C-alpha cells in the first residue's frame, strides 16, 4: 500500500509506520474504529495550599460526545477523578505538589489499543508537569500520535510544541470539529493540511499552523 504523499510529508517519520498499519487495518476488515484515549493530568499546587479536587472535566465530556457521534471509540484517564485522595510531592519542583494519579499510574492506564492520546492542557501552571507526563507517555508508546488542546495550548501553541518534542500536534480553540477532522485525516488518509485549527513542527523544526481560531457557531451540533 502506498502512503498518501500528504501524510508522508507532514508526519514525523516515527509515526508513519503506525499510521500505515492503521490504514491497512481499516482497509482490511472495514469494521475497526479509531481509538482515542483522553488524558487529563494531575492538578498542580503549592505545597501548603489546597485546591478543588472534584471538578469534572467538561471539555473532555464535550469532546468525547462529539467523537462518539463520529463513531470513534474513546477512553479516559482522568488523573483528578480517578485519584481523588492522592497527593504527592513533585520531585522536579520541590515546593509544589500534585493531586491525582501519579505519572506512572496514568501511563499504565492508557489502553494498549489506543491509536491517539489526546491530552487536556487547560492551565499553564500545570504545564511543566503535563510536559513530564507527555514525555512519559511517549516513552511507553514511541510511535503513538500524541496531541494536546485546551486553554494553555491555545495561548502558547508554538511554545508548547518546542518545549515538549514528544507532542506531535496542538489543537487551537474549541476542539470538537477539529479533533473529528484530525482523526479522520490520520486514519482515513485525507490530507492533514486541510485540517483547520491544528499546529505542529515539521521535521526541520519549522512551526506550521493551519488557520487561526475557529469558533463553534452552531452549538446544537454538539451532542
Ligand atoms: C470553569 C473554569 C474553572 C473551574 C473548573 C476547571 C476544570 N478543571 O474544569 C475552576 C473554578 C475549578 C477553575 C479554576 C482555576 N482556573 Co479556570 N476557568 C474556567 C473557565 C471559566 C471555563 C472553562 C470551561 O469549562 N470551559 C468550557 C469547556 C467546554 O471549554 P474548554 O475547557 O476551553 O475546552 C474546549 C477547548 O479548550 C478544547 N480543548 C480542551 N481540552 C482539549 C484537549 C484536546 C485533546 C483537544 C483536541 C481540545 C481540547 O476543546 C474544548 C471543547 O471545545 C475558563 C475560562 C474560559 N472561558 O474558558 C477559566 C480558565 C481555564 N481558568 C484559568 C485559571 C488561571 C484558573 C486557576 C489557576 C485560577 C486560580 N488562580 O486558582 C484555577 C486552577 C484550578 C486547577 N488547577 O484545577 C485560566 C487559565 C489560563 C492559563 N493559561 O493557565 C482560564 C482560561 C481563565 C483566564 N482567562 O484566565 N477554573
């Protein structure tokens, strides 16, 4: 099977084999849906403060409902919701602690069948730990596609990509349509450069952005 030129030229080499394998799987039995695992990392706070532990992630609920409507299967690793009473010191940042699952627990809970890990990065104050988490996910899954979205990513897109080479693609702004388009492009072979709202670095380290911020105007489309 010949990989479409667009994907070949747009994706870093380590992912091409994985994408080819997925496209082949879809072509052969026609029945398998792509599998996306959303990951929400731990809350970060100073050692002597307390935070709101039990806040459900509304963004991931929206994105999940939208992807499921598009026949994409979805799992979550919600470090906050699944690790409500866990508090641990962050070795790399001595005055800070984390609330929720540890990085090792998060990585271990990502199902083997995952095609794409989609990370929620809402708060810039959590980014240094989110980056460590993404690097740990990359160590376990060297050829997995890892993307991220959320307010932090939208505000500091290029910085996030450069600060965390383990991250492949950033999604700008409201993610419902963009994520569905991205999954379709990656797994059905349509060109990535048609997916408006994503950003990435090419193999030479140049920052590429497809369009600016898109806003959902037709909110009845969101399940
Ligand atoms: C509700 C809210 C809270 C709630 C709940 C947050 C939660 N954990 O869910 C509470 C009150 C707890 C809160 C606390 C704080 N908040 Co607050 N909060 C908001 C607020 C008002 C709305 C967020 C929201 O739910 N939006 C609705 C959902 C559906 O949209 P969304 O989260 O943006 O998600 C969409 C996209 O971002 C994208 N997306 C999101 N994740 C992903 C992942 C992937 C893979 C993809 C593809 C796309 C994607 O798609 C989603 C659907 O369209 C925003 C401001 C705003 N208007 O966005 C501030 C905001 C996020 N908060 C902010 C801040 C600073 C804080 C605090 C640090 C304040 C403080 N000093 O204590 C704390 C941090 C608490 C913590 N660490 O948990 C800042 C973050 C800025 C930054 N760059 O860090 C914001 C942007 C406000 C601002 N303009 O300053 N917050």
